C-alpha cells in the first residue's frame, strides 16, 4: 500500500505503460478489489486500487449505503485523482479507470470530469447526470446484466441516448441471466461465472486496443 494525497492505494505494476485506477464496490476496499489489481498486473498493466472509504468496511448493504452517503462528489474525484497520481509515480503513462457497481459509476464520473482519464471500464455502474458524458475523452466499455433491474434500464433509457447525442465511443455487453455484481466471485449470491469470465476476457482485449 502507498499513500497518495491522503488516500491509501494498493499499487501493482505492469510494463505496458497502461495504468488503471480500480474503484471498489459500495461495501468498501476489500480482497476482491485487490485481486482485480493483481489480475491487471498479471496482464501487464499497472493498477492503483484506491480506498475511498479510508478504512471503513461495511458488513451489510444498509451500513454500506450509510458510508456511501457520507462520500461527496469532490471527495470521490479527489480519491481517483490520488490514484492517477500513484499510477504516474509507478511509471504508467496512459491512464484510465475501472470500477464495479458504485465504483463503476465513479469510474465513469471521473472519465467525464478528469482530463487525464483517457478510457473507462464500467462494470454495472451509473452516474446521476448522463449529460456529463459530453466531456468523455476516450472510449468506454460497459458491462451489464440482464437481471439487473436498476443499472441496465438506466443504461438504455438514459446513458446510451446521451452518448449517441454527444457522439462518444461506447462498447456495451449485456449478459443473459446475470445479476448486478455478477463479476464478484466473493459474492455467491450474485456471481455468474460464465459472464464474469467473458467480461474479463473482453476487458483485457479492450485494454489492448486503447494502448
């Protein structure tokens, strides 16, 4: 772990020149998110998984939601900026964001609001104001589950019309029978192995194309 502008970041190094800020789910910074950083490093990319909650961990969704409510937009963007700084310190030159659930939305939010973010991988995350996508500077890869009754409808009713309006590059994959959080193998209630494996293979391919 390293400290970057007041935020703890778990940094794993690769040699591709590509760096990704990895952003955790609503439950907090845990072994799952660190495993994602490790997997990115194994693929040759540098990752900085940032703890936006400063050590707080939720044991229930209700507790997680309460912690999340205390996290402001400015604090979120500051944490991701700290992750970008850590990536640059580790030698990465082309920077992007990757997140899951809440973190997927934050990854997209940062891509819309930070000029250093040149690509984004969003696993089933949303933003409040889709018109912010007018500021996207690079491609977005979005993963959705057909059984996700909150994010998938938002993507089709709000997000995709906005990116069409602003002529942004977005690649979308929808997985049948997959719920929200289908990638998280630590959560047996939502994990859908075929979808998770296919999505990660597509993530690796996407990253190879944005270098």
